[in-house]
C-alpha cells in the first residue's frame, strides 16, 4: 500500500488518467466529481470511491478539496473487484486513511505495518452505496447531459434540450432509455440528488439546497429525496455522519 495527500483549489480539473494499482480516493474535505466509463460519482466527505486497476478516470473539484488516496497492489486490490464502488466512510475508516497517509509521508514503516490490516478490514466491511449517475456515449445525449451536469437547477424541458443538441425530443427520449436505462426526468432527478447530497454534506441548509436543485418548495425536494433514498434529508445526514437521533 502507498498513500498520497494532495489539496486542490476550487474548480481544478484532473484530466483522464489511470493507475497500475487499485485506488481508493477520498475527500477529507470538499466535494469532487469523478467520471469513468462506468458512470459519474459526486463524492462528499462521507463517501470514498474505489477505482480498480487500469480504470481511466477524471476528477473535477467542486470548491477546495483535500484529497487523500490509497494505492493497493494487484493482490491486495483483487477482493475489491474490477468495477468502481462507492464505499461509506465511517469515523474509524476516516481516521485510518488519514493515519496511513501521514505515516507514508513520514516514512513511518512501523505505523503503516500496524495500521494496514485494520484499514483493509475496515474497507472490506464498509457499506456500499449503489448510487451512481450513468454516462452516455451518443454525442447528442452527452451534450444534453453535460448541460444538466453543469447546472442541475436548469428548468430545460426535453424539447428544449433536444433543440439545443440537434435532435428531436422523441430521439432524445429514446436515447435516455436505451443508453442510460432511465427517463430524462429520472436521470435529472439523480443528478439533482447527487448535487444536493454533496451540498448538504458541506453544511448548506436544506432549504437552500432545495432551491438550488430547482425545486419550488422544500417539501417537494424532501419528497423526491425520500422516494429515491428511502430517508428524509435530515435522516440521511444523521445516518452517514453517525449522529444519534434527537
């Protein structure tokens, strides 16, 4: 196992690249958007992303981001699989990742040797979050999706998007279903939800997050959130942060 700490300024973009080792990427603070051929993940501090060996990926920083990364050799990576996975970061896992990064930077082999078994155990037992945003290949659909990714609050209708990308609304609707396996409305909900979770994790008020996600009322936003996640925004934050119920 090797480890790296790197801080990025707001808006920094890391172009597509790949590694010869499996990578666990974690934002100790801030939020990042990671794109691979398997999907788009918006990763807040309560989540980490496992990127398998050789998987091309690019990263967009949303605000200032303190990224902490672990790199595992082929044998150690094997149990984590050949696909990207979102893993929940418990308080214990967070401290172990930060300790490993510090020990590696200080060439503290003894601490690394002691911490690695516990760290791998925590990773193997971390809860997995299935949420991801699928990515398209068709250039027209990719252009339409990028517009919504750039600003999830846009009120564009399917017809308006179709006009912008040079396709009919029927063609664009068909592309959403065939390539992304979901409707335009549901895909946009997923994008808005991912953005909202990242903003809530940074401490922004739910009312503000709901408005910026394009919802006219907080209750409408909370209804959508509960329908997809299975918990209200406050319940979700309490679960991922390990806070007791009031």
